[in-house]
C-alpha cells in the first residue's frame, strides 16, 4: 500500500510541476504580448500586507542559511 501511495504522490508532484511550467509559460507569453504590463506597477507601492509577507519570507531564508552546523557530542 505504501508503494502505491508513493507512486501517486510522485505522479501528483509531476503533474503539479507541469501545471506550474504551463502557468509560467502563459505569463511569459502575456508579458511578450503586452510589454507595458511589466512596468505597470512599482513593487514598493504594494499593500503593506504583501510587503510584510514578502519580506518575512526573505528573512526566514536568510536565517536558515546562517545556521552553523552542529558539532558532534
């Protein structure tokens, strides 16, 4: 049963990756068709909620990188 679950999980991940690539390709296509959309907003003019969320995720990744490896006891 575990083998079947891992296979389903693998297929689900692959399907999600394909969907994500399709969305990225569509976004690239739209930006090629409408190049003025790329510069239509300023990232600093986003609502405060979005800016806080964006910056909090950046600080978490930096904190994770700074961790020192544990010394064996």
